[in-house]
C-alpha cells in the first residue's frame, strides 16, 4: 500500500480548518498511519524545502512555515499520492477547481492550507524528515472491506 506525506500548514491551523479538511481524507477512505502537531524550525524547513532554499522566494516561505504550528501526517492507500493531490487541487487556491480543498478554502498560492508529496521519492524523503519508522502504524480498519472490493488495492 502506497504512503504519502501530508502537512496541514500554519494557515490551515490558524483558520481552524484542520478537522474539516482531515475528515475529507478520512471520508475518502484513506488510512491515517501517523500524525503529530509540531512547530517547523528553520532547520527543518531547509530540509523540507531543500530544492527552494536558494530561490528568491525562500525567505518568505520559511517565515510562513515556521510562523505557527503544523500537523504532519502520513496517509496510506492505493494511489494515495495522486488521490491526495487531486483532492487538494491546483497549488494556487485561485486556480483550484471548486470541490477541491484549495478550491473551496484557499485564495493564495503560498497559503494553500495543505502540502502533499508529489512522488514516491518525495513521500519517502518527507516522511523521513518528520517521522521515525516506529511512529508509522500500519493497521487494518474494521470497515476497510467497505471501501474497496477484494483485489482492487
């Protein structure tokens, strides 16, 4: 089963949208396997956004991501990386389609509520930044049989 990293960003927490957005992933049948609330430090921000550190917009990005707590999560499920990114919508809330998380709740490119890994490689790297292997809990929900037919996973 594929895993992805999801971060509910400071704007999501400050606006009180965590529960509403988290429930959308649960409603979809995605399996939450890790979750923690933390404050991203400048050092962790540099690890997470390593590809952007030298870019002119990075200082503002670091200031934003370290400004308030975040909630880091790992979800598992078939095609979970694609599914989560489709649910989020376009990076800019102004360009995201209605019905997507960003389309319904964001009007910004940077303050777009939720970060999600864009590939298996970035998922593995980002999960490793925020979670120790022992913090990932594989489990089978009792109702899992009602989300997919046998053999679909």
